[in-house]
C-alpha cells in the first residue's frame, strides 16, 4: 500500500508554480492576483480561505480578501463581484461556500467573469469542461487529477466509482475520469444517496473517489483488494484525546481500508492540499491570459 501524499505532491507543484510566477513577473511584469470573498465567520470557511491567502503569499501571488458580515445582501455581493470583474489587477475570483441562506449560490457564481472563475464553478466553465474544450477545471477534481498524474497511475480501462454528485466535486470528477485523457479513460459509475446496494458497486471498483461528507462511511467490506481510494471528505468528529476536543477524518474508514489498497489518500494531508494546488494553477493560467 502506498500513501498518496498531498503534502509532498503539493510542495512539488507549488515550487513549479513559484518558478513560473517569477518568470511571468520578470518577463511580462505581471503578478497573479487572487481575490477571495468570505461571508460570515464559519470556522471551516475561515480556515480554508486563510490557507488560500497564505499560499498566495508563499507563491509570490498578490491576494485580496474581502470580508462581509452574514447580513450582507445578495445585491451587495453582486456589486463587489462586478467591481472585481472590471479590475485589471485581479486574475481570479473565489467565493467561499457555503453562503448564508438568503443569498443564492447560483446568482453569485454566475456573476463571476468566466475568465476569472478559478474555482471552476461557473456554468460556462463547467460546460466547456463537459465538452472537452480548454477551461479551468474545478479545483478539487483538478487537484485529484494532478495527484494521479504525479504518481503515474494509469487509469485507462479502470472502473472508477465516484460516490457523491455535487456540482463542485462528484459530478465534474465523473466527467474528467471518463474523458479521453490520462488521467481519464476510465469506465465511471456515479453513486449517491439514492443508490441501491452501494457496497455491491464499490466492491467492483478499481478506483473509489469518495465525496460524501460522512465520517468513515466507506468501510473495508466495501473495497476490493488492490483498489485505489481517493478520500475527498473533510469531517470533524469529537476526540477527547485531542486538546481541541475534535479531529478531522475523511469519508473513508482509513485504518481498516488502507491495508487493502494499492494507493490511498489520507485525511488530512491528501486531497485538501491538492485542491489548493488546482486553484493556484488556475490563477496562474488566468494571469497568463490577462497579460
Ligand atoms: P455535498 O453535500 O454537496 O454532496 C454530498 C454527496 O454525497 C451528495 O451528492 C449525496 O448524494 C452523496 N451522499 C450523501 N449520503 C450518501 C449516502 N448515504 N450514500 C451515497 N451517497 C451519499 O458535498 P461536497 O461539497 O461534494 O463535499 C463532500 C465532502 O468533501 C465534504 O466532506 C466536504 O467537506 C469535502 N470537500 C473536501 C474538499 C477538499 O479539498 N478536500 C473540497 C470540497 C469538499
């Protein structure tokens, strides 16, 4: 069993991004710049955005963090996005989800200029991805592809079972794993909350990609010997042995599943750092387009 090490792979990719960024600055006088919008004080969202801003600094990118109270209106957010769309300094715009209930995710995402949609959530971006046209890829699926590529895992002909059908992870993952590319060329099955006898399906998988949001949901009896397991889930569970009283676990019962796998991602330090790499690669590409 080999651990797919998100920290090591992301360090490698970040050093490449850093080099390219220095070149872009020296040759074209252009500094990639990411703007992040954070609404409210959700601790997980604060942590994710903080990480993204820190990574911008590490890579030599500029960053702008726009914070709003929970009471911000949809109209105010749309106005801010309009300003960012028109600001030549800004290459990428991300809106940290979830947004408060009175604000429509779709309205906000649809307002982002697709040329600055570095999270890859805009319908034009996802439509282009579906049709195989050049586009930003949604950050988490992109990060997973980068991980598979780094370890030279040839996915052609494999049966890939994706559990979860969200617009940001599960659904785009199925598109990317089935397209005629490497990584890709897999035979893909998408499973979700209404799937009957999930274990019978996952047991036939050469690759399982779990994006469910339920702690340790994928158990050893659901996984065949030698499978590759990619765990997207980030779930906080109580843990009295920790000073904080809690810890993060994935959607996979790692301790029992890992011994059966050929490759597996841990949580944390697996897909999470790769997602940030996907976002940063998109921002660098956007900056190159904006020279
Ligand atoms: P979501 O809630 O939008 O979607 C969850 C999906 O799981 C749904 O499509 C649902 O049909 C499916 N599901 C729920 N219960 C199920 C069941 N019993 N059997 C089969 N399928 C079931 O979640 P999301 O935004 O896709 O995120 C999924 C997880 O990944 C969460 O834990 C989230 O925190 C994490 N996440 C991690 C990263 C990262 O960078 N590592 C990025 C995005 C999301």
